[in-house]
């Protein structure tokens, strides 16, 4: 199936789609558009409650789909009044009153970058236009390994709609019957829960599987904390909170980098799991402090182990700049003139890893796993510093 036409309209500006996951965002769009509910109520309560699916399974903060849908609807003041399971090969969902909230396999949805790449539950809103044609709305906003997902509205033919649901779908309808969650609350993560969670990831024998899951976990945890901060930020965000959120973002980058390294047969970088435990314990202290009180934990081992004044050779610096410019699609001259990597649209964990791997391939070096922390990878000086060190130490 070819992708439907380009999106016709965007969701409300205050949907805050960049803060919501792929199941939350479309219930939030429905509640905002039809009932005037602020999506930020979904960030009112912050808690750490990983579920354990038993031996052999890694614990996860990602709730089961039906549970997540019910909780999200309840927080928005909605009730699921009807649910229908569409069996595989059935075709399109039956017509019904109002807008349907649909959960299906992203692998078959041509408007998201997961199309033909990854299987996972993904939501969208389904309605009809005046001519009876299917209208899909999807507010998901995220940068993925397969490209960016951005909100929009698409009109599909009946044939196209049927092709998006070969494995069936879950179809829900919701109405406003309650009061949205309002009061903010942080439930402290217990030492036992954190220790058990971290230990499961540290001791899992399949390191590639553990780090792949940890990448998703840290992304979910970081996004939930940004959402909670936005819910609290009526008068602006305190510097300590901003610093905390930055630390969570860096941890998600570290986890992704560690996964890619192990995936390529390289040594596993140390540090992400220890940092994860520190940040989980810091949540309640940061978000409930009456004034900025949290101090960032020391940089992960490996950062700053060489003086910033130790220059790489001109040849190495040229290689670093050229590879970074190629990945970020900007002129090398801009980077040489001092433009920060973090200021370039599209720079993030995926591009950061691409830069690292291209430098290694071009120079036939291998970075020390301890050097691969965000503190060294967010600017050219840091990249040049660890490149020079790897060049000296590579036989």
C-alpha cells in the first residue's frame, strides 16, 4: 500500500504531542477537541510502577495496552463506553456514532515511520467526512530510527483503510463522564522497586535484548517526566527541574548508544544503569522542592578524563567535522565556525550514534566505551578529544 496523501490539518497547538506516547496522544486529541480537556492533566501523577511479567521477562514501565487506554481515558475524564475487537481479515471497523479510537499494528500504518519496519501497538482516531470517506487523525510526534513521526489528518479510501488492518484492531468509543485528574502528585520510587528493576537489566544474560528494552524504558521515563514538569510549570520551570530533565534525556541517549555498541559487537559502555537509579530516586526531591534544591549527580565515569585543552590533530578534527556535517546535512564550515551540534535541527541520539560510527569507520578506530557519554558527544571539542584518544590507543 502506498502512503496516503500528505496530512491535511494539524492538531491543536496546545495538544503538546511531543510529550505524549502513541496511545495517550490520540485520546488526548479526542478529549481536547470534543470536550476542551487539557492534555497536560495526563502528567498530573508521576509514579514508578514497573510491571513484572514473570521469569525470563524484563520488568517494564510500559503498561499493557488495555490498561494504558483505561488509565489515560480516566485521567482525561473520559469513560470507554464501547469496545470492539476487529478480527484479522475482517476489513474496516463498523460505522458508529462519533469518533472511534483505534489501536492497531504500526507495521501496517503507512503514515507512521514504523510502517514495514517494526510491529507495535499504535493508536489513531477514525471518523468520516461528509462524503462518508474514512478520515484518520494521528497526533503522534516523535523522532524514530526510521524517520520522524508528525501529527496530521489523512483521508483514506475504504481499500486503503482495510489494508491498514490486516491483523485486526481494537476499536474504542469514549464519552466525557468524569472529572479530569487535576492535583499533581509524585509517588516516591521505593528503594526495593528501583533495586529490583535495575538488577533485572544488569543481570539479564542477553545484553542486546536488555539494552534494546532499556532504550525504550528510558525514553518512556524521560517523556513522562517532561510531561509532569509541563503540568507543574504554570509559573515557569525551575532551573533544577530543567537540569533534571536534561539528565533524563542524556540517559536515554546513553542507553541507545549502549544498545547500538553491543549490537555491533563492541564493549558495553558502563554507567546507564547506575545513572538510572540515581535519577529515579531524585524525582521526588526535584519535583516537590519548594525552591531549586537538586544538584546534578557527578558526570558518568569517563567524561572529562582528558583536558579540554588537549587538541586533536588538524587531520582528525577535519575528519570529525566532515562526518558530523554529513550526518547532520549542514556545511562543514558552519561547524568550524562554532555552530553547536545541539542547535542543529535533527540532532539527537540517532544522529549522535551515526556520527560516532562514521568516525570509527573512517579512521579505523574504536572509541573506549567509557568515553561514550553525552558529555563527550554533544560538541565538536568533546568528539575531537575522544577521537584523538582513541586514535592514539588503537593499534
